[in-house]
C-alpha cells in the first residue's frame, strides 16, 4: 500500500492497521522501497500508486486543499496537481491515518 499524508503529519500505524484491516503494518526499508520504485530516489516516491502497482490510501487532511504537491521521483522535482483529478486518476481511498499530535509541527520537540 502507498499511504499519503500531509508533509507535516506522520502516520499512526495503529490507525493504518485498522484502516487496512490487518494485524501488521510497517514502513518499508530503503532497500525495499528501492525494489518497489528503482527509478526513484529513496523517500521521493510520487503519490501515484498505480505507477507501481500499489493501491493508495490518503489521510483525510489531504482533501483540505484544491491542489496537492508531491515529489516526482527526486528530491529536486515536484509536481502540483488538481486534487480531485488526482483522486479520480489514482483511485485513492481517504481515511484517518495521521497521528493525533497536538499543536503545529514546528512547536513540537
């Protein structure tokens, strides 16, 4: 699965397990990520799961903006797309995935 969250959020693996209806959810290692997307830099996988044969889930907060931006396979390039068109093109399912942190990300230590 490819999970998509706002850049300032972090995934809550318990919520992901509940959403995916499974007992185990974990993050991929860099080596595993490289095997899934060998042409992408580690950590720069674009939010287009069908390119890699991956179903997608996005946190509800992603729906807050009319456009979204994400890496285009490198840390130097990004794309901005219409969110509604992105949802239709990728078949993404929205769910509660982000950790319930208090306050803005810049204020947390």
